[in-house]
C-alpha cells in the first residue's frame, strides 16, 4: 500500500526549520476552520481562566 504524499516523511535542516518558523511569525499561519474547531474542542476541557489564582498555581513549585 502506497503512503499518500502528504503523509510521507520529509526532512528539513535546522536552518530551514528556523526560516519557516520566522516566516510563520511574520506572515501568520492559516488553519483550516474544521481543524481549528477540533483544536478548540480538544483544549476546552483542560483550559482554565487566566486569573490570579490560576497563575499562582502554574509552573514548577
């Protein structure tokens, strides 16, 4: 069974990765609305309000 091109392994160098990262910071990243909905649904149960109490318990003790 052939692996679809979008799922095939693709290696890039650290320099290429850094360039792509900087480009994404400058231009933004477009996320498909269906994917964004799925990310929000997955994150919703674990996110807490950003308030003093939640920030006080964040991070290493």
